[in-house]
């Protein structure tokens, strides 16, 4: 009469252990990646493999979500697409919109630069639109124009040829401008235009006569 109760007790222990394991699984399955990292010290060695597997699964889901937001090219839109592509671009999406017209050399140059930047920064949505198609009666004197949006709100605007510095505009300079607005995360350490300006000023200083040269010229006269 002693043995059966012992077996029953053993069964109860196994059931209780199974319930505990189920509760642990349920706990970490409900956690975010941040919560898992904060509470990983509380889980035993037996749970580490399961937790790591779950973390990898969540990471894969996150990467899949990120891949949906990969663009990589400049897309042409019309005025009808504006609300969908710009105002409703989605959470966490930066949008760079170039208003242009064919036959304007600087607009063509900027479209070339933006194509290069779209490949470099695929998480940013790059768009272009013929100005009057997107905004009726938009004046040509304001071209080229670049608008920068984040989650449907305008964050920066660059209007007119003077803002871009004319046909001397380099792709690195445009990248820096967009990085300052937040649209891209550049690896440039400083404004490329500043380097050009510094070199220009240095060459001007070198070409100017020194005070000694000036004095000697005065003496000769």
C-alpha cells in the first residue's frame, strides 16, 4: 500500500514541472527583444537555448519588416500619387521629393545625384515629379526644388538654383544637405563644400603678394 502513492507523487511532480516550463515559455514568448535582454539573468540554463531561438526568430521578423522598406531607386510620381507616396509613406520613413522640369540642366544633374544616393541609402524613399504635374502653376524659377518629409511632415526644403550652388553641385554636397535634414545617415565627417571653400581660400592666399614682396616692390619704385 506504500508504492502507489509514491508513483502518484512522482506523476504530480512531473506535471508541476511541465506546468512551470509552460509558464516560462509563455513568459518569454510575450516579451519584446529588449525585455528578454533585461530578464535573461532570471532564466535557467535549460531555458537559454529556447530563449536564443526565440530571439533569433524575432530578429528574423524584424529584418523581414525592414526589407519591406528597401527602395533603392528614384521613383517618378504624379500629383495623384502625392498623398499616398509622401503623406502616407509610413512610420519611420524619410521621403526625398525632387520637383523638376526637363530641359533644366541643374534638374538633370540632381536627378543623377539622387539616383546614386537612392542606391546608397535604400531605407530612404527617393521620389521625383515634374513640378507642374505635382503642384499646378509651380514657377520654374523655383526649380530645382527638393522637399524632405518624415512620416508625412515636411522637415526641410531646398528651393531654387542658388541654394544648390549651380552646376558645380557634387553628389557629396547633396548627400551632406540631406543628412543635415535627417533624411540619410551619411558617413561623411564634414561638409564637402567647406573643404572646397577652404582650398579656394588657400589658393587665393598663395596667389596674393606677401608684405615683404610688396615692400621690395615699393623700394624698387
